C-alpha cells in the first residue's frame, strides 16, 4: 500500500525544515505539496529520505512552481530526469557508498535546489 502525505493546505504555504524540526514522518513514499500557497521542504538530506521512507528508500514529491525543495549533501547525489506518464521528474540518486540506495524524485514544476 502506497503511503501518501498531502501537505500545504494553509493559504499562506507551509514549511518543513528537516534540519531543525526533525519531523516524525515515517514509512511514506509520496509527499504531495500541491495544497495552497508556496510550500517548502528545507535541508532534506539522504538520511532524511532513509528515515521517512520504507525499506525501498524512494521518495516522490509532487507540487507546482510555487513549491520548493532544498536538498543538502550536494556531493552525494547524482541528477537525472524521468518521465512517468505525463509527469516529469528531477531524479536524485545517492552515490555515497556509506548509505544504501536512495532515490528522490521531485516533480519538475517544483523549484529544487541542491547545496
């Protein structure tokens, strides 16, 4: 069963900062930021993806051009693209052998920043 969290229902947008909030989100595969406003995920790391996903370590994030995802661990990600049906994704995969395989798929309409 695919676990989905819909996020961003506040009119002004919402933000999760993985560096400071340490959200207790576990065993999900999809974050949907398509709610109202500009929604932001900050300081998302490889370890965060491992912590919040199931054993497949794959997280898919849906959203629009008002939303943003700020990814850290710049040197540990390889970037490609992927199309699934009519949806295009930026795909980041872990290249650090110290971690298991990790895949982060972000809908291309979202502003994604890697630092």
